[in-house]
């Protein structure tokens, strides 16, 4: 940036030790830049460690707690960061809504399965749009991709245990079955909108518990 205000540095350019001065300035700038990069890397590692700890947490109390859907989704996106950065754009549309009464570790399983399916449906290239909103006392999470879509002929079977269209060894057919079981356990529901060649959207509904003022 010296060229933007060269007049401020004319005296340094005329100084007998100008070479040493500018070499030192360059070295200091390199140190500052390296420190910035290290701090960024540490922040990323800290985020990944937090996500891994949260993702692997087991709720031993078997009690539901209030939890932010946004945080739950971001934990899973951090886990998938390496796959996502290779060719997938994530569009976030998060509205501020109340926390959901849930088992947080089980919510992680929902987003893991749905996001993983989207990545595979797009063959690791495309856009996933994730939105959070509230309507009629429900928290609604939408996960939409622009993958190959689901044929109408198999749509009624996608939540059946062991049903899969993936080649042998690539899918157990349990993912969406687990998703539906967890959502049912939370008194929610899941809907699917899909069009072959256009993409698929999963809509997950969770009831929002009214908090007493007492």
C-alpha cells in the first residue's frame, strides 16, 4: 500500500539504510499476514471441534430441552464443510424463531441424513437452500436441492425401512426411515416436494411449545 501515499515515505527512500528499512517492513508485514492466517485457521479448527463434540454428544438424561434449530443445522454443516466446499453452494434463509423442545442429538441425525441425501442427489455439484421459519405454531425447516429429483413411482416408499435406489454398498435404506421416526417422536411431520430433473425439498415441521408466563 505504500504507492498510495508515496510522499509520506520519501524520507525513508532517501535514507542511507533504506534497503534495510524496507526489508524489515516487508518481514513485519509477512509476520502480520501469517498471524492473521493462523488466527483464521485456529478459529476454523475451534468451530470444527465444537461441532464434533456437539454432534457426538449423547443425551444420557433422556430429557428433552429447548434448542435452537439454527445451531443444530450449523453443527451438521460444519461436519460436512469439506464436502460442501468442493462444489456445493449453501443458501441460508434463517428467520428468528423460538427454540424447539427436542432431543438435540437426534435432530443432528435428521439434518445429517437430509443434507447427505441432497449432496448425493446433486452428485456433489449444485445448490442446497436451507430455510427456517415459523407458521401456525410450527417451526419449519426446509432443505431443498437442485438434484435429480425423486420419481413419482417411488415417492410413497422413500420412508420405508431398507428401501433404497442406491447401488449395493452405497445405501442401507434406513436414513429417511430414521428421519421420520425421530420426527414422529417429536410430534412433528415431514413433507416432500420433488420434480424429476429439477430437485427435491424436504419440509420438517416441529411444534413450538408455548411458554407459560407464570
